[in-house]
């Protein structure tokens, strides 16, 4: 009911290298967050789910979405870059820190349940 507490889940699929290198995407995401005058260091971890390689990227701070007029304070992101055969799939849960944290377990459960298509 309170739209100021809403988070968004963004899913992007890029075929065969489209979407750029993983490190470039992580750098771009990092640049969308600020802690004071600097970009925060992302918390990055790796996991394998069956044959899929997953890179998790977590960020916190003031979030400046592309095209936004002003930064949104105290936001966080949980991102998962899934390296699947022939494609990369990017999942990003972005929103107020309390909302993202309240949905962390469900986000992780979603990622853990992924399977490659035949």
C-alpha cells in the first residue's frame, strides 16, 4: 500500500555475449549507488547451481536509477548473474533496504530453483 517501500525485480536475458562483460555490468551497477561521495564496494560471491554459474552482487547506499531526477536514500540491491548455456540472465532486486532484506530468502529461493532449458 505504501509505494515508497516498493522494490522492483528486473530480469534481463542476453544471448551469446550481448549485454557486455560481467565486470562492466557490475561496474555500472556500482556507479548507480553512492555512500557519501563515493561508490560502495559491491559484495560479490559465486555459486554453482547444477551446471549454472551464478555471480551474486550486493550493493547498499543511495540509489540513482538511470534517468532518475534524484537519488533514493537507503536502498539496496541483490543481483544474480546467471551464466547459462548460450546466454546470461541478470536478476536484480532493488528497493528500500528493509524491503529487499524482507524478500532476500524468496529471491535466493528463486535463484536456487533455476534449471537450464534443454
